[in-house]
């Protein structure tokens, strides 16, 4: 029994992306594509009035945050690519 305790348990493999289209987009997108991704949705939300206007504002804030995160991912991807080129 002591031998089995000293062995590290096998870890399950990392999960695969559940949304391969999003993962592919993040891997290949350019900055203008990220900016244009939510443009139509943002325009539609800006036109909402009445009781749904508050929900539209919340969704707009979520979209802005998502765009920030995608932009950050693009910056990191570019930095990694430049580091790889620099090492060669």
C-alpha cells in the first residue's frame, strides 16, 4: 500500500475547447475582425428603448469587456509570435 501512495495519481487530460469555432477565431483573428465581430449587435442594442434598454446597457457592457479580453488575447498572441521569431 505504501508504494501506491508514493505514486502520483494520473491526471485526466486537459479538456478540449467546447466551442471550436470560438477557439479558431481567437487563434486566427486580426484586430479589425475583433472590432467588427460585435458591431451589428452593439448597434442593435443601442437602438433599444423602453423596458429592455436597461438590459441592453448591461449586454453592451459585457460586449465591451469581451472585446477588451479578445484584444488582450491578440496582444499576447502577437507577443508570443515575436518571441518565437526572436529566438530563431
